[in-house]
């Protein structure tokens, strides 16, 4: 006799996370449209989303759509504490947890039926625990693949629980719009809809060869597999990030280039301190820009060897920024970010006979002061008197 071992994966996603934390901590905000941000909306409550507010919309544009909105500055320490509390609940639920951002994770509950109940029962208890212990709403999707579990949680929002039963995967997936497929943004969606491909089922029916001819080899094969719910990836634990980064919203106000440079330097300080704390070094520096017209640009440069030295990474980031100065001054900039990728496993850096050690000693000294007295104690002179936007960690691609 053969037994089928059903895979059960949960995708748990906190609802409007930053805005929900603000509503939790200030009862006066509950039930009201809340915008979290300074110049640019980092998060919007569902009351604001219902009126058309989206991220990363400018606050002034969001206010035009939602005149009663309450705008609050971000409190990253509060969001970090809430995230840690929620992830403790995740790990109490199952040891197989893969965090993919500050407010969402995949959980593998396969094989827990005898000790914890059905996947739906497990997900229900998880939602109650998050509500009772952390005070936040969370949506959970349940399916047999990571892709479909994430789709289920998106469809189930807000504050919902949606299970795709075994054997019903394609019946659930195929009526959904093509935008539910990972990797389908406005450009790809336009190409598909121009050919009357509107649903996931349409993608599945036209075949892989046709998709490849429309979208290219990688994208065509990728979407064809997802349209048939083929996603072999398993939930991974102890997965180390392939990159570390941070970004800062600048708002819609025109800022001098020197101020953008100061913001970039502050971000590099934060990223390299995190790298040294994690004993990681990287070879590729990436600059991320978002413009006033909501367009984006990404520029990268690889170093000859891995490093976590602030000076080296900052020099490279500044060079990338300078190369894009004409674009920035023409289109306006609302967000700047920096990330370091191609991280090594142990943070080891191959020494060079020509390295100057002063930079390393300065980094160590500044890290020690900030660890003891707080990150705000030491700042760059270029940042003094400037109101920098909030720094948000950039998650791995």
C-alpha cells in the first residue's frame, strides 16, 4: 500500500504591518485611515487603502485621495519589536520557518497533524496567538507549494485564513488574474493582456512555447510552471541573506545633491555596521533609486575583493550616485537605497599588502561607541542639521 504525503505550507503575512502597529499602540487611530511615512507613504491602513492609497505614493497625493488620513512618522524600533514577538510565535508553531521579510514568513507544518492537528487548525491557533499576544491582525494562506500559499494569503487579506485543499489547486489558481503570478508586473501584464491572456488559466492553456515567444525563455518557462502550480522550493531554515541593505524615503521636496549624498553616507554606515556585526563581507555594491515619476533605477559595481569596510563601500556608492546625478536632477528623487551582495559565508576578507588598516580601526572604534551608547551618538558632519528620511532594511532579492 502506498501513502501520499501531502505537503502543507503556511504563508503568514501581517496586515498593513506598520499602520497596524500604530493603530495598536494608539487607540485613537483605530478605524481611521492611517499613513505611515515622511514625504512618501511607507504603509497605509486598510481604511486608507480602500480610498486608493498605495505605497510608495507621495503623502501629498495620498492626502488628496484620503483627506481624513492621519499621517504618523515611522517608528522602526516598535516595528522591529513587534516582528520579533511574532516570529517567536512562528517558531513555537513549527521549527521549519523561513522569514522572507520583517512581517511575513513561510512555515512548513507537514507531518505535524498527529501532534498539532490539521494545517487549518494550526493556522487558526497561530492567528489567535498573534492577535492575543502581539495585538496584530495576520492573514495565513495554506497550500502545498510556497507560491500558492503566498497567493492564498494575498487573496485572503485582510485578517483572513484561506486554505487551498489538496486536489483543488488549479481550480483555485486558474480563475485569478495574471497579476497574481510572481514576476508579472505592469510591463509583463500589458504584454499578456494585449494578447487576451487575462487569467492564470489563460497562461496555462497557451503553452510554454507560446509564452517563451512572448516573454523570452526564462520568464516564459517561469510563468508556465507557476500557472500549473509547479514550485519545487521547500521552506528553508537558517538561510543566510545574500545581501544586506537599507533605503530611505526622501519625500517629494526637491533636495540638493549634497543632502542626497549625506543620506547615502548614513545608509552605508548602517549597512556596514550590520555586516560587521554579522561577520559578513561583500563584493557587489548596488545603488537603488526611485524617482518622482515612480520610475526606478538600479546600478551596481563589483569590487576586486570582499569587504565590510565603510570607506570602501561608501566610495563605490558615491561613485554610482555621481554617475546618475544628471538623471536625479532631471527626474527628482524620492528614495535612495544601498545594498551589498555577493556576501561570503564567514565574513573573512583576504588581506592585501597594500591595505590601509586605519579604516578598519576607525570602523571598529565607531561600532564600539554605537554599541555602547546608541547609534544616534555618532553621526557624520554632513548629516548635522538635516532631516533624513526613515531607514528601512532592504530585504534579499
